[in-house]
């Protein structure tokens, strides 16, 4: 039990350290669109005209040229042209690779880390080892904190979520992966789960995803119970988007059954809420 807690804490520390951005001009080059925050709490957006160890020169919409002392820069980051609308930065949508829970065909970028909490007790941690492969771990805290040793009783409920993805163009994306589920008090790891394939059309902010999956149990694919998913995201303002996630199950003895979740997502600079 202690080993599991240590593993989770170590993983979270690694993710936090991976998200830390150096507050220097390293990697900033001429022509790059950047957002600059200064130590006196000013914010500027502009294209880099020149940069050295002491001075950053930007072309700014309100100035012909803006000279900023590097020693007064608190943070600087590269932003894409699509993030700026009418001179205002729209926060990036960090959930482009997931809807509420189901995956999209868009993959995370190499080195990107992600944390999601669902209903307080369910947690997801993900890390992109390459632009094409992401590994995640899902776990709930109640059974972990209540005691028990995962290596003796398999008490906690958790899952591994490997995913391969590829973008064929700016709007066409596909992915495949699995949810490998460890059931509490089971006699084996990853006794159940689902394998899936998804296709996504659209951008990171506005897209629609169609998915197909086959559950498995005790190593056997349950081909008689296919699962379909139709989901999408639509961003209608700087800080809000609509998310829809819908599941359909086709069982031979029960026919078709399904459910859906529709909701509003708040997109903050550092934190999102559904």
C-alpha cells in the first residue's frame, strides 16, 4: 500500500515538473508570436523582431516597436496565430484529446502532461512519450486510502490507458487504444476493459468524434457487445465550450441501449471546469 502511494505521488511530482516552463528567452526566435508577462504585471502580445540576452524587441499592434528588458520579463511563451482573436489570447483547450472521458483521435504532443479529476474520487494522469503515443493511469482514491495492499488483494480500482494517434491533416485525426481495468479483489490484473478506435474531424476547439470499441473480460473479446461513441466539442467564446458525449451499446439479447452526457466547459488560463 505504501509503495502504491509513493508511486502515485512520484508520478504527480514528475508531471508537475514537466509542466514547469523556464522563464527565459531560450528558444524564442525572430518572427515568433509570443505572449510576454513582465515583473510589473504588464502583458504584451507581438511578433519577435529581435532578441538577445538583454533586450527583446516586439512588433506590437499599439506600437511600431516595443523594447522590453529581458531582466524585467517574468514569463514568455510561444503562442499560435489561431490563439489570438481580435488582439486577445484565447486560452488553449487542454482537453482536445478527450471529451468528458472518451478519447478523441487527436493525440497529445510529445512531453505534454495532463491531469483530470472526475467527481472528486476518480483521477486520470497522462503523459505523451511521443507525438503518437500516450500512456495514462486512472485510479480512484477511496479504496487506496481505506487500506489494503494492491499486490496482495488487488483492492484498488485502477486502469491503464495506452493510446496511439495520428493526424493526417489539420482536421483529420485517428486513434486507437485500450482501457485496461483492474477490478477490486480480482484474481488477476486487467481482468476487463475495452479496446477502441476513434476518428475525429475538426480542430482542437471544434470537432466531432466517432468511435467503436469491443469490451473484453478474462482475456476474451466480447464481440457480441460492440460499443459506439459519438462525441463533440464546440467552442463558442473565449472561455466556454459545449461538450457532448454519447454512448450506444448493441447487445444481442438486449438490443440497443445508450446514454449521453451534455455539458458546458469553462476554459481558464490554468484550470478548466465541466
